[in-house]
C-alpha cells in the first residue's frame, strides 16, 4: 500500500486545522522530530502537526483517511525501535501529542487519574504523589517520555514485577480512529466483561491502529516501608535461587529484583559521576533487591533482614549492603539505571531487549555468552535487567581497542545469534521496547505466518486506508 | 449471516472425526449440553462432539468453515449468560472440551502451569497446591467449570482484588481458529511486546473468534499468613471508607473485601445448612475482610489487628469477629458464597452483575435502591459482592407473598432501571459474567455504535464464514 505525497495545498489544509504556529514546515523546526535518541534512524517529513485538542486530532485523521496521507503519532520521542520516527524517503506527517498535556481528573478514593496522552510520565507520577498516591510506571526517560507513547508501546520499566506493565496499569482509553471517529473508552472500571478487549489491542499497537489521546490510569497507596539492598552472588543460577527465595518470602512486596554483572558495575563506577561500587568485595554478579510495604516501615525492614540473614548464612549471598536512607536507596537505583549509558564511553554496543521464561535465564545466558564469545573473541558482554520479569537487556560492548564501526556493522549478525537462542527458549525478541522499524522484518521471521496474518487482518480492519504509522510493526501487503 | 443446517451426511462426517462414542446424537445424551444452570435458555443441537485432541478440534473447525455449519464451544456449562448454549431453533453443533483435560506441564520455579482448556478449575488449583503454589482464580462453580470457559469469559471471582481476573492470570494461549489453523501462543513470558495483543482478544471473546484449547497460567507462592474477619458497619459509605483504610494499610496483602447486606446474612442463616450469623449484634451492612501475607503468619495477624483496633475505636466498625482457624475462615467465606443460592428459597430473584467506579458504589446503590423500591414496593434488595473491584451483584428478591412468575416477568424492566443508573455512573452491565445471549441485545444499546462496529470488524476479520458461536456477544449483520 502506498500513501499520498501531500501537495502544498494539502499541507495547507492540514496546517489550517491546528493553526500556523502549531504546524511546522521549516527544516530546522522539524528536524528534532525526525531523529531518535540512538541516532540509528532518521526520517523525513514535510510537516509536523501539534494539535491542541482531541477534536483537532480527529479532523487531522479524517483528512488523512480521505486523502491517503500517512500520519506518524509521536509522544516524547524516546522510543528505542523508531516506531515514532517517520519513514526515510517518504512524506509522512508527524502528529505530535505534546500540547495535549493536561491531567483531566484525579480521584484518590477511586485510585484513578485521567490524563491526556501528551502528559509527561514524571508529571503524572508527581500529581499522584501530591494526593499521597503512587503511579508505579518508572523508567529511565520518565522526565521526557509521554504517557501516550508509554501506552502505545506497553511500556515496562523497573516496577513491572509488582505492578505490571502499561496494560495492567490502564483502565480505559480514548482513541481517535483512522477515520477521525473518536472511541470513548475512558472507563474507570476494574471489571468489565462486555465484548472484545479493544483497550489492550490499542495498547502496544505502536500507533498503527489509531491515536491514543487520553487514558484512565490506576493509582496505588504510597508504601510506608521501602528497603533497597545490593547483594553479590556467585552466578546467574544463584541469583535465580535468590529470586525464588525473595519472591516466596515477600510475595507482592518484592517490588524490584534486578540483575547486574561485575562488568556493568565497573563501567558505571568508571564513567558515571557520583556512582561508586558500594561494596569493598568483588562479586561475579549483583542483584538489586527492592521491597515495599504498605502497613509499616518496619515490615519492609523485617523482610529484608530475614532474607539477607538467611541467605548470607546459607552462603547464597556472598555479601550485601542495605541502604539506610532515601539518598542511599536512590544511589543504588542510580547505579542500576546507569548500566546502559555507562556502556557508551566503552565504544560500540550491540543491544538486545529479550525475555525468556524466568527459570530459563541461567541456561539462556550461558548459551548466549558462549556463542557471542565464539563469534567475537574479546567482546565484553554487559547483560543486565529485570530478572524477576525474565527480561534481560543483553548488551555487547566491543572488544577493547576494536574498530567501533566494524563492530556495529555486525549488529544484525549478533541479533541473529542471540535471538536464535532466545527463540529456542521460547523467548521474545522484544520484551519491552516494541517492534517499530528496528525489529519489523525480524518479527515476520520469528512469528508464525498465522500470527502475522491475524495481526494483518486487524490492521486492515481498523485502518483500511493504511494511513496510521505505515510500515511500523508490520509491513502491510 | 445464516449457517448451514447439517445434513445427516455432514453429521456423519463430523462424527467420524472424533469417533462414534464421542459424537452424541441421541436426545437423552445431548440434552444436558442444551440447558444452562438457571434454566433461562434451552438450545437445540443435532450433534455434540467431544474431541480428544487439538488436532481433532482443528479438523472439526476446518470442516465447519468449509460447510458453514455453526460450532458452539462448551466447557463446564456453568456460564450465567448462555454463551455456551446453542441457539434455540437452529442446528448448531456443540463442541465440548471436556475430554481435553490434561495438565500438560507445571514449573514451580518459573511459576507457570500449562493446561488443556478442558481442565476443571479445581484440578488446576490442586495441582498448584501439590507444588506449594497458588492458582488464585476462585469462584462458586470451581468444582465443575473448566479453564477454557474461565478464559473465554475472562472470569473474575473472589481473588480479583489482589490477583486480577483471567487476563491477568494467563501468559499464553493455544487457539484453534475458525479455519482449523492452530495459533500456538503458548508463551511463558511475563514481558513480550511483539505486535498486537492477540491473547487478550481471545480471552473474553466467549468462543466467537476461535476455540481456546490450551493455556499457560501464572502461579504464585502460597501465602503463609491468612486472616479473615467479618465486620458490621452502618452503611455502604462506611464500608467504602473501611475499604480505603484496609487497602492503604495492607496494599496487595488485602486479598478480599466483600460487601453483604443484613438481608443476605438473614437469608443464608435461614436457608443454608451450617451457616449462622457469627455475631450476636445486628448491623445494616457487613464486610468480609481477607488478608494474606507471604513472609509469616504473624504479619497477617498484625495487619488485621491494627486495622480492626483502629477502626473499632474510630467507630467505623461497629463490631467484628476474626476467624481463628482454617475451619472458621472457610465458614465465613461459605456465608459469602451462599448469598446467591440463599435467595432461591425466597422466591423469584432478578439478578444483575454490574460494576461502577469503586468510589461511586454508595451513590449508585442509594439511587438504584430508591428506583427499584419505587417500581416494586416491598421488593427485597440483596445486593452484595466484590466491593474492592466495584463489582456488585445487584439482586432483587420478590416481595413476600408475591407471584413468582409475575415478578420474574419484570426482569427486563428491572434491568432497564438498574442498568440505566449503572450507565449514568459510567459502569458496566456485565462486570464478570460476559454477554452471551442474555445481554447481547442490551450491549448494542449501551455501547457506542463505533465500539460495536470495531468489534464487528474483528469478528468478520477472524471468522469470515461466521461459524464460531454465532449470535453470541454480537448479532452479526
């Protein structure tokens, strides 16, 4: 399916919907919307539209459906798979949700917040906090990513273990369909079995089925107790045993269980200002354990103490430190969150965002490590992530002194090796980042033809004119 | 769309797939599959097929798609909205999953169980327990309902507050599509953002998009602490305040919060053997509070004690009893679960399964009570349910001495009154039972045309031949 290349007349008609000052046509104004953070993709666009209301979004999509112009919705432009970036060489129009950034309502008794899609995640967290509530979605880019993007990619982050990803955190949606019709699904219900689950279809669809313009999100009580520990263990297998112990002991009070290799700790201590190794002993692997309790500060302390005392005596935990202040807790989390940026100064890094069944993590990592080291002797594997979710950011830094470009040129080859092993463990090649442009062709390789066909049927049924974020997730035939 | 009436030749071809002994054609054998538990619907069918393998299910659907014969999947036949019952006067073929009842695998470290769709819910609970794990889905019919039906209706029950409904409890599915193709989505991943959410589309679709044949379900650690209390409060508004306090104190350890009226306690004490009012004081409303903790038995005790001591002193709780043994805990839950059957001996009962935003429960109930009492003076309202989920089973027993049939004849009229108020509170006319046949025409009234249209587009895209459970959920145009 091909889209219309908008004439100057059509561009003027689109611009008139939002007004001249919110319709960007100059290269200098448009450029920031065309490049994603890693610089892997650069798109082209004749126009960026910044609607100020849901009605304007509706008019834009209506005009696009009538004329066949392609629309690429964009939030904070923090996505890692270029789903938010217009196609290179095409004439897609970028639809930025940034001006739709109002918190529409907050109900602390009902534990819901209703927000425009363009609200920045940190602003939603803050609004919840002001009402003594928690909105648990938390990720590195929370200061600039927007909730519509979080919804469209079914974002995960560091609190998935206890609170789930965006699908679990969202009760209702407002979506503008490709025709311009508005689906008002802004329901605040915890239980509602009335027909097909449209909400979860739009969540994670990466803007290919419609434009999310508003959402009802769940809030939670602010926990009273919060404990964070950093523990050294001998192996990934031991980390898994420790996870099983922690999760049996703490149940849903275990709010984070993050795995890090020695190399990652060294990288962060070396490159990230203010980060230092909190222990004077050296360990092959580390875990960050986060426990939150609602009833009292003491109960989190009791749990953490019980866990560490038992597992230090048993020898499973080699050494551990427990943060004793909020500043220390933040500092331990800061080390974990710096794992990815700390790789940059070490040269090229080939990245994977994979998941496997939790119980398969040790076997998967051993097999992947062997295959990668065989392919690139001297490669430095910095694999870390949300162990409790089975989600590993399996990243490979270049050998010391190697040529960066030559190393990065092997991205697809390394993907094939790592993803091949992931698939043998029935894992996922995109645990939390989505498909976008980066993994689109690979998706067709790793999913069965019938699964791809079902997705295409949904795409055609919802967007027959093919105007919504074309060629993202799926190549429409 | 109309379906083929199967000729005797076609019936023989279907029967040959499963073998004569698992193809029922005699009225006496077929009848139990045609009537649902409340006796509101009785269907007709020339044939009941009991396939013994996924391959046989596939062959059945392939033949149905080729010939246009209608297929009605059925699990334990416990559904409340007749989704599992063939249409009256048509010639739908019932496809019973009862022979597909094998637990395929259990992985206690990975916290998953893989089960055939025909497994009885209680058997799955038991298998989990044998591995010291919990499968939390729990509902009245758990001894006979089958997991495929629980999935197809996105079942809820009494543990939704902490563990969610079936969508939250399922990681992966195996589905036979109307064409007979098999979608293997049996993934064990907690995080997987690779394309559209097909899983949640089949869950809750009530067998109209395909036949679920297997599922990967989540398991949880068995809690060590378990406390159940029964507390008397003055009003629904006070019960809501108590819920807010309990949920802030206990967080995810609050595993149940159920509301019951005085009338319901009287009905159960009067009619259900072994049930008696556990308090010697009389209260307008009661709540059952269930707290589960993973770390120790004591922490559940501490929470329950802290909650009740504080709220008895504050006057919010008028009186309370705490169960001190497993037998007492079961007995309190038995009273709650007997609310529905205890209405039967009191004559006709017009039932609603609705939800509203949690914070709107008191206002909704006051308004509904006034409207119902105005329409039927002397009606006895027995509204109870999962307060923490906003889900109320708003049931109306006939006035004492009234004619049962005349009362039941006002079912639709009462529905219109109650559901009208539910909709003003942006609630749901089916919180957990689904749509089936019972609420199909009402769905089209209460949802926007665009929402119904999106559902129809999905139906047509997945089942173009119109063979899957026709005229359930949606009337296909």
